[in-house]
C-alpha cells in the first residue's frame, strides 16, 4: 500500500515539474512532437536473479516545449533469462521522463540530463521505477536526431540497474522553422501637392487657386453664404407740409449710404397723409412728400434718378387711428423698405 502511494506521488511530482518547465520556459517555438524507437543494453542488478546483461527494445513519445525542455512517455521491453536457466523473464517498463538539453540551441551536438518515474513489471510483479541519466544528442538533420546515453533504474527495495540506450528521434514537424521573411522598410510616401494650401490635394481640388482666407468644401471650392441686407425708412411730416424736417435728414443720409453700398438696389418711396382734408388734396400732398425725399437723395446725396421712384397714396393706407392726434401724426409719412441678397464666401 505504501509503495503505491509513493509511486503515485512521484508520478504526480514529475508531471508537476514538467508543467512548470513548460510554463516557465521562454519558448522560441511552438511545441514539437516526436517518436523515438531505440535499443537498450540493460546491466541488471544481481538481486533481481536475472542474467547480468540483456538487450531490450524501447519506444517513446515526447514533446519539445522549446529547444531545452521536453517531456516524454517511454516504454521498454526485454526478456532476460533467469540466472542459470534458459527461461526468459518478461520485463516491461513505462516511465514519464523530463529531459533538459544543455549547450546552445543551434549546436548539432548537445548533452542532456533526464529523470523520471514509472513502473516496472517482471513476470507480473510490479514495482515503482525511478530513473535518471545523461547523454548526448546529435542532430542528423532538422527532424532527425540520434540520441545515446546512460540511465540508472531504481525500483523500491532493490539496488539499481544500469542501461545504455541508443535512440533515433523523429520529429513530426520542423524544429527550426524558417524565420519569417524580413518586412520591407516602410517607404515614406510624399503627400499629394496642395498648391493653394486649402487642405484639399490638387487631384481632388475642383477650384484651384482658392484664396487662403476662404473656407472650402470637400471639393476645394469656396463655401458661398447668402445674407440679406435691408433698410427701412420712415420720415414723418408736419400737418399739411411736404418740407423735410431737420431731424429726419440723417436717416435719409443713411439710406443714401445704403444705396451707394449696394448699387444694384432699386428704391420706391411711398407717400401718405392722414384723413384731414379732401382725398384728392391729400393724394397730391402725399406725392409731394415722396418727391421731396426723392429730390434730397438725388440732389443732396448724389443717388442716380433712375434708381428711385416716388408714388403718393394719399390717405388710403393709414398705419394708425386717424381719430387721435398721435395716430394722425404717424400717418403723415414717407416710407421705403429696401433689401439686397448678398453672397459672400465664408472665411476660415
């Protein structure tokens, strides 16, 4: 019972060491699997009551975690004769081994050390098997290695046997895959020219030579903005008068400035009166008021006569109640509303 517990403990310990070796190694490659048939010259301890030497056959399946650490499951079969008898014993072993290869990974001849735990069966009698050893491996080519070494086998309650082994190791994939081809150095590609500096390359610029202070769209063209400029004029008159009052002259001057700035604007002046007096009289009075403002724009402020028209509407269009003095005063007026749609380019 104790021997079984010891056997299981040692087996778990070897697996744990193998796992730690695999996890802690700085792998330069992915795991590579192999098979290793071979021969073993077994020098058997006298206490086993078997002939001192016998040839056995070995086979192992293993994995290289990297170019130093590997683990394998090995099997061995031999039929040594009992001492003084021609009858052969059936000797079988299996073991889990952990192997560490020394030297430089690229060297063809390298030493190794190994150790493991397993089981030995001699004609049905089982015992725990401990083995350790060292040897050399020689790389014939990338996927084929010749390996030879010496191992000592201890099984509990007995002295150890010595084994001299030779194995041919075949890897199922390349151990030294070719390095990836060198990546070409990135070539700096000069950005396409942008002659007018608007941020749109020349090949995509539908509007070359855009002034640098203009904002542009995705095609490199200036962004057009429409705005409306307007001016509202209202000049009021004293009762039954068509003379412009001094206080209203600045507003007429502002209108003249607007007309000079926007020289395409046409102006229509509208004259009005309150309802005091005869309608025909009031119609004539409203025309005289509109003409007075027109004359000032032309004679005093230099506006072209062809741009201004004047029309009187009499008392027809009141804007306030003619029943009050304030309402009648508001209706004695000349008004004009002018506007111009402006287009300009958006600036950066």
